[in-house]
């Protein structure tokens, strides 16, 4: 490359400060990629052609922006966080500065000393809101904070389906249904990228458990995969257009996800025509030939056995084992995503973080994500002089529990309390319970100033029972701490909490249980208590949200995004695959339930759950009528929702396909969130994505709608049909 070519960008920059426009100067200099009127694809093609081999290789791998003991310092020019890909200053290509961001901007190991961020509730709480608008608001909020801290890539968009309720990362995902998960993930991703920040979607695919996650071989038939987990990814990618897809640790049908030619080249880039790049999960690369199998970038390379996409990839390119065209495709995909979100075209000054406004977003998600599971009339709580309330357990005097792992956020205000758990391996890093600074106890005292509210830590069941007996009402906070790299052993509440709740309920039937969990738990005490609330991990303002729901300031509107079973026997794998095996031993996880994940399998086998998918109570009541079902190429369902109660409330009506051409099944094909005053009626119209009416033809590599009479139900959950209707649907095929 000539000296003049190397000096050209500085010349262009100088002329841009003069009277000539930057695009005109760039075109005159032969740098058409600077022209913002061109498509991201064309700009990426033009810029990629300017890269040297070393510059191209430099875009295809990068380290974590963390300092490891005995290792090099944090890379120059990076922001301390999850990852860093150096840019190419000669060509004005910015570095990629990456942060974990499922629930907020993380600060691993306090790499940015004292830096905090707004902590959103768990993604499972977002899913429970059944509200795509909240998904957008939350994504936009996180992206604004990312920009303020100097990041431009968010490792967000978790969309793996909850196939096993023990999965330690279910709290980071969006439930068990592909339409719900895909829709909400798509909105969050779109919001992030609307702020000129790249978002990923992860973990592609079937990352269904944490036990042995580096050695688990997820086995599933192609059609079933397409109709479940892959459909969730496909919907989210179509709606959000993420700049990058992050492949997973596990194997899928015998090949590692990050080196899976069928998934990456065949499905993602082939059938779906995905234009962005595939980045590895951190420590998920095992060979240089992953480059020809569809992987575009090695991330967090310190965690891999070696820097596979550094010098080994360069030598493979020089030897021709990785074709020049493929190498160019890898870098071009990265550049294309950078152009698509505007990383090249001048960004505004770093935004200021409005902590109060961002906390309000977190509270809205918690308000709508908290689910009232059961209520014998004890809720909402009413205060009053002389009323005695005891709050028991759960560290509720300090704050609200959060899930652990790479998604752990140090909330604005700092950690309220940290309780060591211990453990080895990854657990040595994440083995601690972190409570966000939003105390339910303090919030309840503020909400009920005339009541006398005391606290008992709940360590001894007998002591908790005595405190409950002396009170008018007992509110028990029960915690199930879930973490990346660690699955739950079973669905009991750990550390004797079930026994404590039973003792409290026996002493005082006016007992309320608030569950802070990462998913479903069993409830052997259910019929003994007055009410049960699923608060999940409720985030920055969780304590206030819990208090507002308990006292009726917020009418609960959350609906379960996962089925709560009566026992683990209702799930296809009673014993968790891989549990107790020696380290580094590969094993199979056979998903023989296929596409019948969660409520679909319950319906197929006629099983009754403890609480069904979609379930959630309110302090008002809703009625449905005037159903209209129209057919043709898909189903269009219209109906009315009326608030028949005495207070305002939000409902989440759900539409299920329950029959197709004479075949009984159950699939969520639509939902909405409506806010109604007492007596108010609103018409809801939902049009089904045709793939939700179809089955995947593996041999023909396409979706097929059989045609005929299709039956739908409208109701408040997967187990309750308020309205039923039918319509004729045309037989047809759809692209994969």
C-alpha cells in the first residue's frame, strides 16, 4: 500500500473542515464507503476492500477488557468490560467496546472502580409483563447508559427457551414460548440499535442448562428445533435486526454451536439470509476451522485454549485452507453491522444518565412483571392504626435479590447487601448473593405509615412462627438464588424455607408469600397461605414495586411466562443430564419433547400444572366477548375485553391455536396488554404469524400449512378458554 493511501484519511479529515462536504471529499478520494447515502452492504464492501490481511485478522478476534492475574493489562483504548476488538485508525474504523448487558451495564470485578448502573428486573419479569413496549423502553435505557460509559456493543438479547425449570440462566431469558420470547427480544434489540449501539442475540442455540454447559450435546430433530428454539431466534432477528449473533457453549446434534456448519451457514446465514456477524461466546472456540463453519469472530480469547482467529487464522488464509473470500466475508459482516447502526457517521456527545428516569423504567417493568399467583382475599393490604404486620426473611430489610453471573449489575446506589455463598470454579467469582438497594421493608413502612411493621430474619422456623402469631399479617420473603454456571438441584426453596413458611402459615393463616426466584418453585404450603406473589428478581426499584402491588397502589398485571409444575415428574427429564459426571466428559441432552416446550407438553399429555403459562390474578376482573375469527392465508382474531371490576387494571389477553386440520395442539399465536378503567371496553385484533400455524417440513426445507379448519381460544391463560372460534385456513408453503 502506498504512502499516499495511508495518509489519505487525514487529508480527507482536513478537507472536511473546509468548504467541501465530507461525502464529496471522500468520493473524490476514492473512499466511497464514507458516503452515508450508500447502503450498509455497499459501504462495508467498499471499506473491506481497503483492509490489509493483518487489519482484517485484527477485526476477527479480541480479548476481554479485563486484567487477569499474571496477564497483560487492560488493552489500550478499551473500556473495562466484557470484550474489546481494536479498530483500524488508518481507515477510521472504531474499536468495538463490548459489555454484558442483559439486565443493565455490568462492571465485572469492579474493573471500572465505583461505576454503577440501573438494574432492570430479570428478563423473566419482563416476559411476565407480556408488554413489548416495556421491552423497548428497557433496551433503550440500557443503550443510553452504555453510550454514556463509552460502550458500543451490548451482549444482550437472550432468547433461549426455558426447557428445564432448573436452568441457572432462565432468569436472563424470556420464558418457554417462542412467540412471546421472540417478540420481546426483538423489541429490546431494536431499541438498543435505535440508539446507535450494536446488540447481539444469544445463545445460538439450545443452551438449555448450565450443568456441563461446555460438554452438553443438545440433541433434537430438525423440525422440532425449527418450531421451537430456532423460531424464537428467527422472530427476534426479524424484528430486531441484531448486529451480531452469539453462538453458545454447548454442542447441537454432535457439533459445537460455534463450529456448527448447519446452524451457522445453513440456517442462520443461508435460510434466514442473516447479514450480521457471528461472535463466539467467551471460551467457546476450539479450532481455527470454525471460520469456514460459520463463525466470524473469536471473543474473549483469554478463555480459549489459544488465539485461534489470530496467527493460526492468518496462516490458514495464506495457505488457502480458509479461502480469501470467506475471510473477507467475515470482516465485511462486522463492518456491515457497524454501518447499519451508525457507528461511522458521527455520534452525538455522550448522553448524560438520568438516574431517576432510568429507575422509573426499571420500576415499570417490575410493576407489570410481578405476578399475583394466588389470593384468598387478603390482598391488597390495607393499613390502619394498630395493624401489626411482620415481614419475615429474604433479607427484605436490606434489598431485593438479583441473579448471579455475567449479567450481574452493580445497581445505582451500590449493593445493599452481599452474602457469600462459596463454591469453586466459576462459582468462586459469582458465589455471592447480591441484593439491590431497594428494601421491601422500608417501602412497606412508607406505603402503610399507620401500621406497625416489624422484621424477623426467618433463620429459625419456630421464631418466625412466633413472630407471625403475634401479628395480624405475616409477609414471608422466600429466595431462590440462581446463577450462571449453576443449575438448581430441584425446585424446592433452599435452606429450609419451605419448612419455615409452613410454620408461619400454621401460626397465622393471614400469611403472604413473596417469591424472589429465577423460575418456578414447588409450593407444599400453597393451600395454607393467604396469598402468593411471584416477584422474580425485581431490579432497581423492586422493593417499591413489591410494596405497591401488595398494597394495591399498583394493580398486578403480570402473567406467567413459564409453567409452574406440581413436581419435576411433569418434565421430560426427571434427572438433570450431566449431573455428577466427571469434568470434561461429554454427554447427551435428548430433547425428545421436541417443540412441545412447557405448556405445549402439558396440553399434549393432559397434565394439570400448579399454575399454567399465562396465569396471573388482578384486583379487578375482565370479561371477553364478540369473538371474530377470519381465515385465509393466516388467522386474524378480534375480540372485546371489558374491565368488569371496580378498579382500573391491565389485562394480558392471550390467543391460542388449539386445533389445526383436525389435529389437537396448543400454541400461543398472539397476545396484547390493555389498560382499562372500570367498565371500559376495548377491541383487540391480532394477526397470527403464519409459521405459528405451520409445521416444518424437514425434507422439503420449508414451512407447510396443511389447510382446513383451525380452532382458536381466547383467555387469561393456557388452561382457561373464555372464547372459542374457528376459521378456514388455506393450504400453502412458506420459505424457511
